[in-house]
């Protein structure tokens, strides 16, 4: 994904930019189901040691949020109640993300929900240092 980000964020990308990524990842077509949340924002941050994703989910509590991991896919399901002068209605939110299991360890995923922001951190797999071993010739 870093290559994708570097290409899309480069001046040579022409009409492509980081806005394209926002449009792509916020498009309801790419979620698991119809998202009634119209004010969700998703932010991604990729570093050498981890991948971080923050999703704005105002009005969602921990009791109304479910995350599951299946293979290298993370599924998020949330709901919230919205009260207006017309009454109360329940809205749902569904999204999934895929991670490259050769780069990220989804089994060590950590998630927190604070002040309406879901923060997901997936650590990178630590690469073992190559050991140089001298062979004794007989």
C-alpha cells in the first residue's frame, strides 16, 4: 500500500491525489453493507512498525460496536440511535479492511473507542535478523 500511497500522492500522479484515497475508502460501495452514517471519516497512517486506522463514529458506544477478525480481514459493525424532532431512528455502520498478512500481524490488532473515534492499530511483523553462520569444513 505504501507504493500506492507514494504514487497517488506524487506530483506525477496528475489528477490522482490523497483525495482519491479518501473517496475510495469512504465510498459505501466498498463497505460490507449500506452505511447510514454520513459523517464518518477514515484516516490511515502507515509506519514501519504499525498500521493505524482512525474512524470517526460519533454517537457509537462500546456496547454498540463489534469487531471481528477472519483471516487477514477486519470487520467493523456499529449502530447508534439518532433522536430528532421527528423521533428516534437507529443507524448502522459496516466496513471491512484487508491487511497483508506478510506485513501485518492481524492477531495482535488493538482497538480503542474514545470520544467517538475508533482507533485500530495493527503491528508490523518483526522480521527476524538473518543469522550468519560459519560452516566448518570437514
